[in-house]
């Protein structure tokens, strides 16, 4: 969860929803209910989700798609607009390189949101998607990146 004021982004909250082992419908219900609680707590105006990519394992891709569907349903049932971005779009918007590594995404999320430490990998991905959405999915726009540049796909300070 982030806030945007002008071209300035600020961190609000992040985390991961953990589901119990068990039947898929119950796990999807946990995702739906937990995201509903997050929405009720923070009152976001919009939501952004990453599109599912085709994985090597079709079963994993299907399960991820179903979890993503539960997340979208939580947002839509709370009257939120939902924007969707590919991983390539998110990485391009946040790092400036659509093929950036997870560590590069984590570092830029940390810098853009002025965090003291690196967010956990899944939280960094979600925050990166929010950053991408906050900038219209078009990149960093007018947000100041002075002092930082990309060299060979790496962030250099």
C-alpha cells in the first residue's frame, strides 16, 4: 500500500497473506477475506495486480491465477478500480529495465519509498506493482531519481 501526492510516493503498509494447508476453496476464501480486511483498514482508492505469466508448471500457473482472481474479487467487491500490469511493465516502470532481477526491484522499491531496509520479496513485488500504477504504468515520470542511474541493468548510486 502506497500513497501518492503529486509525484511523491510514500509507503503505507505491506505484508503477505498466509493460508493454511488444506482445500483450495478454503485457501481462496482466506485470501478474499484477508484482502477485504486490508481494504477496510486502509481505504485504498485503487488496486493494481500483476498479470499471471505462464509458468513451467501448469498447475502452479493455474493456482496462481485462482489466487489472483480472489484478490481481484476482493478489490472489485469493495468498489475499487483494478489495473493489471505484466511483470515486464512493472520492472520497466520501477527499475528502467523490463528484465531486471528481483534484487534490483527490491532495491529500487526501497529507494523510491525511502524504506530503511529491503522489503520481503513478495511484498517488494506488490509495492513495485503499486509504484508502476502510481506512475501510470509508464515509468518514473517526473519522480526525482537524481543520484541514481542504471548501468548494464544495475542500479548505480
